[in-house]
C-alpha cells in the first residue's frame, strides 16, 4: 500500500509522487502553512495604515518565499523519487 503511486486526475500514474516521497517532503508543509497564515493575517488585520506600497511589499515578502518553497518541494520530490529508483 505504501509503494502505490498516487493517482492523477486523468487516471495516469505519476511514479515520482508515491507515498514515501510525499512523506519525505512533508517537512516543507509547516513553513508553507506559516507563510499562508501570515498572508491571511495581514490581509485581514493591517497593523499599518492603508498604503498600497506597504500592502504589496508585505504580501510579496510572504507569497514569493511560499512560491519558491513550493517549487523547491516539487523539485526535491522529483530528486528523491529519482534517487530511490536509482536513476
């Protein structure tokens, strides 16, 4: 059961996203959750007066690292799956 690949929407299997690989990259979910928490917090509660420049900068400093971490998680999952297969 742990070695079964995750099923894609179109019914095809993706060999890089098996359960073991996903468990290896779940360590990145905690920082991603923290970043999303701050995005939601600063969207609802603005400790500074309304200024579009500060709003954009504030969200850039949280959304950009979130996107980079998501990309890093994807690349590392592919690398882990490739190393487990021996390629």
